[in-house]
C-alpha cells in the first residue's frame, strides 16, 4: 500500500539528502523515464513535468515522520527544502528492502545538475515520443533562455545517464 512512498524514501535515503522539491520532481521523472519503478503520474507544468501525486507523497512522508524537511536556506535559493530520511523512515524502509535498486551514483549525477538544466532535460524526455527535431523545437519554445550549448549538453547528459543506468543497475522495463 505504501510501496510508492517507500520508493521515494529509498531514493532520498540512497542519496543521503536531496535538495529541493523541484529537483526531486525532476529526478523522479528522469528515473521513471529510465524504466525505474516509479508510478507517479506527471503532467506538463510551467517548467516541465510535475506530479501532484509525488508532492502529496512527500507531504505524507513528512507527516508520517519518515522524512525530515529542512528549510534552512530560504534566502539563498528559490527551492530551499532539503529532504533527509529520519530514524522512523529507516525503520519504515526496513520493511521494503528491495523496493528500489541501488541508484545512488545515478542519483548523484542527476541532482548534481542545476534545476534549469534539469528542466531542459525533462522537457526533452517528456517529448521523447516526438521526432528529435520536434522535441528540440519544444524545448526552444518553452525554455526561452536556453542556449544551443546547454541544449547540446542536455542531449549528451541524457545519453550519459542512459549508459550509466544500463551499466549500474539495469531496470526492468
């Protein structure tokens, strides 16, 4: 019943902590697109894919006492939340040992990027059903401040995380 909550908590636990709600939204969307067992429904929002369901799950994990949400850096960033697993959260995860393969290296690679860059990446992934050129056109229309070098880097990053995913822990598709 709480398996999807456990997957979110396990991802945060594997990373040690996760900075930002937006970044976590983007990371889970990327993992879902890579074939990992995240089942949240994402819709296109202002800056790319967004899941209200995931937002509620994060609130619930905090309400249950499984996650600690710190808001220490409110002046320094537009997404000041830092999520960490609590002792109760570790206990909760002990009931879901194999809910998520080890993705810590892949997660570090993703969360090490800026939110602006992850928005570009997730928009490209959101429109992966379109032709390559049409997906790029969507990004250019939606992300007006994106440069061609950032777009090239985003495309290379998608290839890199796909390679890393297939080497580290192939997901069941």
